[in-house]
C-alpha cells in the first residue's frame, strides 16, 4: 500500500502548458513532476529560513560580544 494522497490544484494556462511540455520532455508523470517541484520549494524555503536565523544569531552574538567587551573595559579601567 502506498502512502500517497491525491490533491487538486488550479493553475494558470501558461504553467499548465509548461508542465505538459516538461512531463513529455522528461518522460515523467505530471504528479511526479509536481512532487519534485513541491519538494524543491520546501527545501528552498527551509534554506531561506535557516539563513535568516543564522543572520539573526550573528547579530545577537555580535551585540552580546560588544556588551561583554564594554563590561571588560569598565572593569579594567
């Protein structure tokens, strides 16, 4: 038994034609093509969110470092 679900989507004619052409060119079922597209989209979004998180962490780390440095300067003065 497969763990697959069926969905229905509404898309623009242009995209539909591109999907039809890609499915024929690459000899893939449209459902397989859609699954790969969704998978790529999720991976891209995950990478984008991770990058945003790393930037935020770097900013927080920099702020903490500057605060710690200022505290050390006060102690040593």
